[in-house]
C-alpha cells in the first residue's frame, strides 16, 4: 500500500486482524443496548414475525386436506373454501411481512442513529494526539460506511434469527409428531451444514475486514486529493493521482471479488445439502406411502414443511454474510469507541473563574513522540494583560506552547498553571471558552459569512455579528458581496482571499470576546495592505487582554511587552525588542537576517 508520497507503508501490508468469536457476542450486546429503548416496536415486529411463522403451517395443511380428503370424496363444495383459505393466508402473510419489515427498519434506523451519534460524540471528545495518529478519511469511513453496515444486522438479522429459531423449532416438533424416522433422516444433513457454515464464516469475516480496510483507504485518498485539488492541478498531477486512486480502487475490487467467490461457493454447498435432505425425505417418504404407512397428502405436506424447515437455514446462510460484514465493521467502530483520550478531566475538576491570563510553565517537558523532546525543562511566565511574543526557528516549540496552554496535549513532565490553577484541575470547557485563537492556518466552514462569524458565539444577534465584522475590518468587503452576510464562502473559505479569510477569523474571535488571545503566525502570509488592516483589527482585539503571539516576522512583535526567544525547546533569551538587540545574541541574528543593516531599522508596528 502506498502512502501520500507513493512510498510503501509496511504496516499496511499486515494481514487483517482476525475477529474473535466474542466480537460477535459483544456486537449483539451493544446493538441490543441501542434497540432496547424501542420495546413497543420490537414487540410489534416479533408478533408479526411469529404470526408469519404460524401461518406457514396453514397452506401445507390445506394441501394435505385437498389431496387426502377432498379429492377422494369428490367434495366440490369445499374447494372454494380451500382456495379462499390459501388466498386469505397469502394476504395475511403479506400484511404481517409488511408490518414486520417496516417496523424492523424503523428500529434499525433508530439504533444506527444512536450509534452514529455516540461514535461522533466520542470522536469529538478524543484529544489531538489521536487525530495526529489517524487519517481523516479512515475516521469518516468508520462513521459512515462501517456504521451503515450494522443497519442490516439490526433491521433484519437480529430479529430474523430469533424468528427462524422459533419457526425451526415449531416445524421440527410437528414433523417429529408426524413421522420421527423421516424427520431424523432429514435432519442428518444439518451437522454438515453447521460444519460448513463455521468453516466458511471465518474466511468470509476476514474477507469483509479486508473490504472495510480497502474502503477506508479509498476514503483517505479522496479526502487528501479533493481537499488538495489546487495543489494537484498546479503540478499537473491529475493523471498521477488518478492512477493512485485506481490502485486503491483495484484493491477494493479484488477484496470484494474474493468475498463474492467465497459466498458463491458457500451458498451452493448449503443448497446441495438442503436438496440432499429433500431427496432422503422424498425417497423414504415414497417408500412409506407405497407400504401404506403414509398418505400422499401427508408426504406432500411433509415436503412443504421440509422447505419451510430449510428456509431458516437458507436465511442463516444469507444472514451469515451480514453478520460477518457487520462484525468486521463493528470491530473498526469499537477500536474508536474503546480509545480513551489522553487528555481528560479529573472527576473533581472545577470551572475556571474569569481569566486574568497569568500563565506559568514550571519544569515542563513534552514530546509528541517518545524519542523527540520538543520542550525540555521549560519555564515561562506570561503576565496578565500583557503581550508576550515567542520567536525562534522552526521546530523550536513555539506552537507547542500554545497547544499546551489550550490543553490539546498534556506535558509529560512539569505542570502549567492559569491564574494559580493547574490546568489539569480545571474543566476543559471553562478553559477553552475563555481563549481565542487566530492562526495562519485558518479554518472556515462551508456555509455563509454570518455562520462562520457566529461560530464564536452561536446565540449572537445580528448587531453583534456586524459589530465584530466592523472591528475586524471585514464589514466593507462582506457588504460588497451580492448576498452580503448570507454569501456562501465555499469549503474552507475557498471563495475568499487570504486577507478576507483572516479578517473573518478575527471577527469570530472578537465576537467570542475571550480574555486570552493566541496569535499563531496570524499575518505571516499576507500582503502589506491586508497586514495593515489586520494589525489594526488585532489592536482592537488585544486591548486589555493577555496575548501570546507566535511569529517569524519580527516586524509584527517589536512593540510586544516581552519577547521570548526559543531554541530547541528551551528559552535562549528574553526581554524587550531593544534589550534583545543590545544583547547581540540569537534575536539579533534573526533580526539581521530579516532586516539587513543597509535597509535601516524598520518602524515598530
């Protein structure tokens, strides 16, 4: 399997994990948990299915009566009643079948609705480290495709198995009552069916797991390429990406074909064993009729019951595919549901009071992976109501500091406090509700301008939305759109310029009215005019608030109250712009690289 750059990823070549038998038991337990709140619908469906099973006895009995009684007695008057009985039974079978199908579908849809929401809520509660390890397309496949696989299990499989068990038991008991020898002869093929089913079930289950994994790979590729379509087109790599997609599609096709081949072998074997049982009944029954031990009508009814007895076996052979496919999907779903976030709240966590913004790092050590230390014995104090800037080369740990303040991750060593409260002692919601983040990597959602600004405060009034847009210098370009605040911005704001997207993100932050602001390269990729407008908007946003600025462009942070220079996860220098220049250290070298001496010192902004 290739990765994003066309290189082989060794772990993709591993055989799919075998699903243990307890997986199916756990799957049924979880699905039962989701359907148990719909007892009235389940009861109605069960009544309909049992009624259907009982009605199956009627037509063979009418057939036996016609052959053994009506025909020999030449009773013409009873024939209309027999015809009416057959047609009436057929109508009732259709009605009960309709009610059971629609009721089970309703239960199935409700259960899948609950499970999909549970899975999505759990994904929302997982920490950022989980998303660093997993691909978006794979997670999307689990929420959509894998959950959808369980629908047929709930809609038909679970109740069908219970109904077939009832039908099988009732018909088998009746057949034992009619002729126990003939019944035992017919049931002799059932152990072979069970053995065949068990043998094929493992292979089919493994095959379906491979299918699900290949679907996830296709989803991953779609997510990567469709979100990066501009890059693909700019490099004229449409054919290259089409070929890579074809490889993944072919893997999915081969996995599906393997599953089809297994089913194509399994189902005819089951049918053959069914016909073997029918042959035994037909031959032995005919011998009994010839000897006068059975009537022709009885043997005909017996053959009809045999078909009814074999129907549960046929159903199970079909349901087996649903069960194994669902088990493969269920295992992928439970992998997510059983994942525990690394960043969690203590049971006694307290809401954070209104933030002043006094932040302290004490002996903090942190790594995204165990072998690479990003912060080492890191100590930093951010004073309330002040602007603190972090500068340094890429990989120095600047963005990591912001991530730790928001508790996207927890440090492996040391601790962080906010206004004297250790971050682990306060609730995540109360912390993040009082923070505003404006970054270079702007995330806007497909929708209107209004929706994206209001994301910072869902219950905001129209006046508040427009006030935030004006404060962010965004109102003028918004009203220039034909639809104004109702203008659709496209996926990730594709219809807007870089400066317009940034101003919308600032308006969103202003509307939230946070006490702590993090600016992560907020103006790094903008032109001079856009930068001037955004700096003006930021000056309004930062007034009276604690602010952490992460910057490569030193022109944007020269007026900061304190500038901290990071290098390889530690603080190399700290002070004001003038103090750091006077040190002739790392900050001076960074400054000279950006502003050669012959250009003169730029004006602070």
